C-alpha cells in the first residue's frame, strides 16, 4: 500500500468510528431511525446544493494547482507584507508552548479532528426534520472553497515554516511525516491566505452555536474542536496569524451569505404542497 493510501485509510477509519459514536450520542437512535425512513425524500431535497458543492470541490481540486502559476506571476506578493505586519508571532507560539503532548494533540486535530469536524454536520443536519440547515451548511462550504480559490489566486504567500524556517519548525511533518503524502495532494506551499482550515472549522463552530437548541450536545464538542483546529494551524507552523484572522472573516461571511441564499420558507412551501396533496388524495378517496 502506498503512503497516500495508508494515511487516507487511517483517516477514513478514524472518522468513521467518530461519526458512528457521535451519531448515537448527539443525534440519537430514534432520530436516526426516522431519518432512514425518510432517506429518499431528504436526499431529493438537498440534491441541488450537493451538486453545487461537488462542482466547486472538483473545480477547486483541478484549478488550484493550475492557478498557482497565475498567482505567482500576477498575484499580490504578500509574504513579506505579512511578515512585516506580525513578525515572529508564530515562532513565539512554538517557542512558548511547544511540547511533545501538544504537538501530538494538534497534529491529530489538524488531520483527523478536522476531517470529523467537517463530516459530522452533514450527518447531523441531514437527520433534522427540515433540510434547511443542511442546505445552508453545504452552501457555506461551497462558498468557503470558491472564495478561497479566488483569494489563493489573487494573493501569493508562503507560510511561516517556509518564510522563516530557522525559527519555525514544521511540527506536523516532523511528528507525523507520513501525513505529507496526504497534504501534498490537496495543498501547495503558497496556499496560505486565507486559512481554509480556519474558515471551515469556524463555519462548523458557528453553525453549532446557531443550532444549539437542536443539538445541545454538539456545541460543546464542535466549538472547542474548531478552536483547536485554528490554534493548530499556527502551532504547527503552517499559517500566519493574518491567515487565521482572514479565515475567521471568511467563515462569518460565508455563514451570513448561506443564510441569505437559502430561504427557510422553501421547506414550508414543500411541506404545504405535500399536505395539500395528501388532503387532495384523501378527498378523492372519500368521494369514491
């Protein structure tokens, strides 16, 4: 088995176990059974946003390496500007807080915790009686990737581990060198502004807060885990503080746009149409 497949298999296995445990603990068996009985209808409800997200992910996967040359030639050269703005902040973080235990924790969070954090909302919000929250989350994901790709093209910047290698250690790769086989497939060294790990993690944390009444057990898990992902990006020497701040702004903007684009009244209209159809069928039966 190649290193890439080995790491990917490990991530899928870890995330699968965490999804199973979280589904029972957060969603509950009763709601899961109800979701299974309505599986086809709910899939139909979210088909459009799933298609949009898939198109954006494919475009991002294909376009990001292709647009790297465009970014390098025509993009804003931001590395020196960012370094002048914040200096050795990331180096200070590592010098002050680095320890074997924290390195192991943040390395796990950056890869495995992040994958679970992005996956579980799709399961949890799919299990709600109305699909409006799931559609909003998927739209927010698509916006994060689409706007992120545009910003990666417009801004060319290297992370702290590349700009000041004598001061910042790439702790993720020194702690788990096999992870490079996976990250090299989805990232390049100049894709740092903004931090998509930050923006997507904060997007999930924000939705967890907004839906705390539906899933009160999810919020105290999602918020600390999302903040851990944010901290990990700097602790591991991958992103600047500037990238993280931009990631927060992107997350809040994408959540706001998702609420603007996805109208909850669509669910009400569909529910009303179903009720009218049921009453019509009932009336026809009575006439017979």
